[in-house]
C-alpha cells in the first residue's frame, strides 16, 4: 500500500507495528518515550500516528491534540485530519476553515479535501457549494474513489435531473458501462430528458448500438416516447434515422413497432407533407429492415406506396427487397374494414371542409362492398320490363315499371321501405306512399331500398339494384358497386348501338363487372313473329357481346323453371370468381375516384367559400340595417306612445282646472239661511271636500280609466304594427337565407302589465282632505270671523248667507284646483316613468337576436376569410390530406395483392 493510500485511510501508524505483538497504543507509546529520550527528539511522525489511532477509537479531542503543531511533510495531511475530526464533532465552521487552509501540490490530497468539503456542505445543507464541488470533481477526477457514483446519488437525491442526465451520458461514453446507459433509460422513463435537444443523445446512441443492441433498443424506445407529442419530435426522428443501423426486432414492443407507429403518426395529417417528406424515406427503410414475420409485408407495402408517390425517394436496394417480399406473398393482408375506415375518414374530412358529396352513393358503398351478398345491377331502357322481372324474382308486384329512381331490393322477413337521403334513412310506411314518392321528382336521383320476403333473393344471397339506364354519371357510378350487370331488353325492341356505347361506359367504371342479358317476353301474340323478333334481338346482342350469356324470360312459361335457370347460372358464375379480391379492387377504384374527385374540387371549395362569404357579408349588412330600423322604430313608437299618454295627463289636468272651481262654486246651495254660521266655515270645508272626492270617484276616475284603455288599445296597435314589421322583415330574410332562419318575436306581456296598472291607477285615486275654506285670504277670514260673531243672532243669517254665496260665486279656486291636479297626477307619474323602459323591453328580444346573429356571422366571415387566405397561400392544406389518403390507399393496394382485371364481358 502506498504512503498516500495509508494517509487517506489513516493507517500510517501501521508502519510502526511491524514485528511487534503489543497493542498499537502500547507500541506507539513505547516509541514515543524512546524518541523523547534522544538528544534531538523528532516526535512529529509518532504523534501523527497516535492521532490516527485516537481517531479510530472516536477520541477526536485526543486526535486533535496529537495532530496540532505538526510541521514536517505530514503537515497538510495533519491539517486535513484535524478538519476530519472537527467534522466528526459537527464543528462545521472549524472543519471548513482547516480544509480551506491546506496548501498542497498533491492532487490526491486536493481531491480528498474536496470530497470532505462536499460531505461537509451536504451535511450543512449548503447544496449550492456541494453541487459546485461535486461538479468539479466529476469534471477533473472522474476515476477517483467512485466519484461518478457519488455524484449520481447526489443528483438523484436533489432531483437535479439535468446534471444526472449529463453525468449518465458522459460516463456512458467515457466508460462504455451499461449501468450508465441503464441510468439514462431510467431518467428517460421518468420523463426528465425532454429539456435536451435530441441531438444531445446522438453519440450515446451510436456508442450503445455497438456495445449492446438490446440496451440500445430500450433507450431508443424510451427516448421516442419522450419526444413524441413535443416540438422536438421531427428532429428526434431525423436524429434517430441518421444513427440507426437496422436490425431485425422481434420484441412485441420493439423498434419495429415503434417505427410502424411513427410512420402512421407522420402521415396522419398532423404534419404537412413538406415537413415529413425528407424524414419518411429513411424512417420507412429502417422500419422495413427492422421488421420480421408478417410485419415485414406491411412495412414493405408502405415502402412501395411511398416510393410510388414520391419517386426514387427511398434507396433502390430497399425498394427492390420490398418488391420481392410483396411478390412472394400470396395472401391478402388487408381487410374490407381497413378500406371502409379509410373511405369513412375521407368522407368525414370532406364534410368537415364543407365539400359536397353524394351521400346517398357513399351510403350505398358502405352497405354493398362489405356485404356477403352478391350485388346484381339490373337495368334496361324504357319499357324493357326490368322492374317487371324484378317483381317476378321477388314473387309479388312491388315495383312499378319505369320508376325514375335508384331502387335496391333484398330479402327480409317483412316489408320495410326506406329512402336514402343526405341526412340518413327516411322510413316509408306503405307501398302506396312509396309509389306516391316515386312520382315526386328531385334535382338529384332519389334512392330507395326495399326489404321484402323473397325466396330467390334469400336462396342466392342476391341484392338487386335497378337504376334508369340514361346518360347520367350518378347512375353509372352504381355499376362500380355491382358484381354483375343483367341488361334487360324487351323482345319487341332491338339492342341498339347507343345502348352498347352506354353499357361500355358503365363497364369501364367497373373492370370486374360481368355483363349478361335477359330478353323479356311479356305477350306472345304471334309465335312466328315473336320468334323472328327474338332471333333479331339475340343476333344484335351477340354481335356486340359474343361471350355474354343471354337469358329468355317469358311470362307465358313456367316462372320457377326460368328463375331456377338464372339462379344456377349465377351460382356457378360467382363460384368461379374470386369475389373477395374483386371487391377489394372495387374498393380501391371507388376510393381512388373519390380522392380524384375531391382533388378537383379545390376551386369549387374556394368558390363555395367565396359565395358563403358574400352571403354572410350581405346578411351582416342586412342585419345591421334591420337593427338600425328597429332602433328607429323603437324610438318612434316610444315617442308616440308616451306622447299619447302625456295627452291624457294634460286632458285630466285641464278637466280638473275647469271642473273643480265649478264644483266648489256650486257649493253655494249648501249655504242656507237657517245654517249654523258659527260653524259654517267647517261645514262648508267638509262639503267642498266631499264634492271634490265625489267628482274624482264618479266622474274623473271612470273618464281616466276609459282614456287609458283607449290609450292601451292604441299602443297595442302600434306595437302590433312593430311586430308585423319585424315579422315581415324576418320572413323576407328567411326567404333569402333559408338555411339560417331568423325569428324576431316581441314580448307582449307589457300590455297585460299596463292593463293591470291602469286598473290600479283609476281605482286608486285618493286625495287627502283639502283645507279649502280655512285659508288665510281676507274674504275667508272675514266670513269666518263674521260667522262666529254674528251667527248667534238669527237676524244676521240672511246677510251671512248672502256674503257666503257671493264669496263662492266670485272666488276662482285655482289654487284648490292646482292642489287636486297635483294629487291626482302624481299617480300618473309613477305609471309614466316605466313606459320607455317597458317599450325598450318589448323590443329587446328581437334586438338581441339581430345583434347575436350579426356577431355570429361576423365571426364566420372572419373564419372564412382566414380559410380563403390560407387556401390561397397554402394550397397544401387542401391537397396534403388527400395525398396522404391516396398514400394509404396505395399501401392497401399493395397489401390487397389483387391481380389487375382483364377486360371481359363475362
């Protein structure tokens, strides 16, 4: 053991124990005494050794005493040991001072001091200093005393994941130790590596791939999961592609499966093609070369599909190997459901972007292609008897001849009729109603499906569809859904060249479609003539379609025999064909047609958006105008209604002004010669109040009630006119914008409120008794005084009567009338204050409706403008999804492993 090693472990004293059997303490004590007896004793080394022993026995004070004042070459170590002792005594400040005071050239001692300081700071909780020291130790002396392991534990305890990851990366590269890569996998699984750019792990991955592939795979998969759904994902895929050397991966969740999901994610529509076009080729190559078993077929199909769409983007050797894998595969490796899922995804995308589709046809695609029934398309020119023949098949008359619609008939336990519309299925309850519906023509072809009991349809597993045989692409599309076409002609007709051309076009829609003919004989009038016509019709068919089967069906012959012949033919016919493969190829053709059609609709979409934008802008303009009209009308109605109410007040005020004085003057008949004039002023005041209240109750209140009722009726008419205006406004609006109905209803509850308040007003006119005669004008004072003084003398009554009556005749009572008017009109004031608010609330609902509708359409306008701008500047936002749909279709095409059809009419 080296000296420095002994000094580190505090076993320097063992050098004094050679060949000695006594205890270490005893040996050192004897050596100390012997040295002390010398003329020039040197006790330093022995004291140093004694300090070590005391330290081991935890006698730190004695150890400190021994290590003090050591000044030879052991001085730096003695100071370090002193600090260690103070550290054990938890005298951290003293220990720190000693550690920092040591001056030495020994790298080993410096490292030990740093380790002790790290321990000291850790115990004190000074993690800033502890982190600085351990970082420095890792950087300068990583090979010493398990420093990386100490650092790893510290970083993990402190959850300093940045340093922990850096340590694992650096130590993995430095030592090639798998434990460091395992640590890195652990950190990645914890999800703490996302703060690092993917390129940071490139060297680690390259190194690990050479050392241990299984660990490399675990690390790569873990990092993959970390970066997925982050802004670094594409960078990560690029980094991985650049370092990965593909190797077959059979693990259930191995790299091959990760690469498979990554490819699916990149082409899912979350990214533009521009973003992934440079990344996918390498990813696919890695995916293909990592796959095993059945997965290699799917990977190979993805390679071929991508390379077909983006020519020469994948290495030729990879493409060649993928072609070999696919060519050696004899089975179909894609299901109808996958095709249907793709088809439905395209439909949903189109609906989301407001691209019009023939939903009736798409519904039939979803019904027909996955079905286990054979799809027979039966058509014929007008008067051919095709629907009559279908009735023969069914066993009862359910179809009228020459129905101008697409009709599908299949077996069912009971009759059920539905119309296929753009919004779904609409049930039709009876055949009578069905026939009525057939007479109603619409812009687009109508589609009906009839489920009815039928022995032949059930026995043969047939679904029969018929459509008008006219030049219309909407009808011809249904040929793509059929397994075979049976063209029906009447024996009185001749198969024409035009019919041949049209059948040829329908056939081109569906290369696998086979074609047979049925000559329908409904009436045999002359056997020789009929035979001649039949021969002529048969010859015409054979001229154009020499290989097609020709059936003859006569209503005069046995129905069962003839139908059985057709059944046997088709049973053999379908048995001899690979229907599953043909249906898959039909799926491919239909989806390809759909994608092509949608690609052509970009301009249509822009035109549709522009048209919608114009409509919405016009709507907002009209809505704003309507709102302004409503505001003006509300103000006009409010002004008129309140003015009319104010007129009632004015009329009432004038009536009181004119009628109250007359009533009070009329009180002179109350003053009689035999009255008690000593109390006349009191009695007359009471009489006057009585007559005023009688006037209010009997005359004024009914008059006010009638006036207010008339006012309410007139106001009601005004508000009804306003509602009528709004109704006409909404009708005109809805007539133009049928898809956006507008309802502008006012709140007529205020009329009932007004009627209730009117009853309260007119029945609640009460005024406090007025001090009419007891005022302080000269005449009243005189009469009051005279009455008291002279009223007791009977002879004076005549004079007092005359005086009172003259006073009543000449007094104008305007102040009294004003008081009565004020008392009465205060009831009007409460009523009047709420009128403007009532009228505002009457119109509030339509006003809010107009505002909200305008806001919604303004928002739509902004969204449409933004979408148009993005379509203009980024056409790929429209094309990319369709291109990715087509890419998936290409892959399914390779997986379907179908043979391309040869032209045949059979």
